[in-house]
């Protein structure tokens, strides 16, 4: 599945780069690289999400959320210690899911990767409904 982005969204994404200080040509190159990356994703992809719980039985498997990472190690290294290790929740888990490429919100994923390039984020449509849970591991 090759992604196609309507011109109005291309302009929006290029403007995000330019707001960060890139000139038009560099913005166009960076956006092209991101689109190529998205096109290179397989039809099914494994993603990871860190969730805080009051207990494992409180995990809402129907609404896991929309923000995931395709890089488990990066997610743990950049988010777990910084954002979750001082929480009042009783349990922190990392959920591994398998999703279809069709479940990816392409425009939001591109936008988030432009604004937060180190997060390696994939944003899903429809609250993440329809993901297949592969694993739930306590951190």
C-alpha cells in the first residue's frame, strides 16, 4: 500500500518543518524521507505502548490508545524512566500489538514524527480499535 498525501496536507507538513527552521528544500527532502519510510512499512507491523495501571485487571483492551512506537528499546529508554517511574500507579506495562498498515493515521504519524523525531511514533486511527495484542509485559 503506497500512501498518497493530498496537496493541502503536504503543504501543512512542509510548514511544520519550516516552523522548525528548515528551508523549503530541506523540508521537502525530510518529508520525502518520512514518506518513503512510511511506504516501506510492511502490511502488518508490531508496535509498543507503555501504559500505567492500578492493576493488570484494569487494562482496557478495547481502548489501548492511539500513540505507539515502532522501537521498543527507544520507547523504554526515552519514556519509561522520564514519564512513568515516579507515578502513583501500581503497575507499568509495555503492550506489544500487531496492526495493519491500514490502521495507521498517516497524517498524524507524519506530523508527530516531524515535531518529535526522536519518539519514533506511529499514530493509529479509531482509538486503536482492532489492534491484536501480542504481549503485555510488566516494566
